[in-house]
C-alpha cells in the first residue's frame, strides 16, 4: 500500500463494503454522503483499486433470488499445456460465472479446471456441463459436477467503523 487510508477513504470503504446504494447514480449519492465531488470519489476508488487497497468493484448477485436454484461447480481434468486456452474459451460461455485453474491433488483429485454454472434446475446445469464437455472435446479426460447444497453468505474483508 503506497499511502495509508485517510478519513475520507476509510469512510468510503465503510460506506461501500456492504454494497453500493441501489439508486440510479450510486457514486453521486456516496459523494454527497461523504461531502466530496463525484469526480473525487471516483478518483479515490481508482487509486485504491490501483494500490490494491480494494481488489474490485462488482455486482454479487443472489442467484436464488433471480431464479437460479441449481448451482454446480464443474471440475475438469485437462492437459496443463492447454489449460489457459481452454479456460479462456470456457470462461467466455455466457452461462459460466467464473472459471479458473487450480492445482491437482493427486491421486484423489485429478481436476485442474473449474467452471461455475447456474441454472433453474439440475438438468439445466447438466446440459450446460455437457456443452462445456463438447467444447473441450478430447482434451477432457474426466469431469464431475459438485452441486451446492446450501446458501453461504459471500462477503469480503470488512473493516470496523
């Protein structure tokens, strides 16, 4: 971190760590709340992103609330020498919400490519997994799907007020 958080930065993190206001212009509302201009607020966020103080600003949807009640982490055993290319192709599919490379844990866990998919039913998720299998073709040596069994609250690091 190149410089410590000042009072406004700290208040900005506190104001946003639970989510942005659900209004048409959330950054303007936050700027007004903190007593700074929208341009200053955006510059502060950009600086904190650049410094690594915050990692990202993004939406975290509640998949169940929008009708996706079946969630499956598909896991794939593909050759390491093509994992970047294949991972990029899988990650571009519109039904894949995140896709990443993880180390194998042999002999119990041969999978090195992970892709999260969501659907309205397990059958829909399985159809999506079959589409990934077709895309991977002969590079897919094995795969499985791990279905979610409960909802966990996803939150990042929180700082106290």
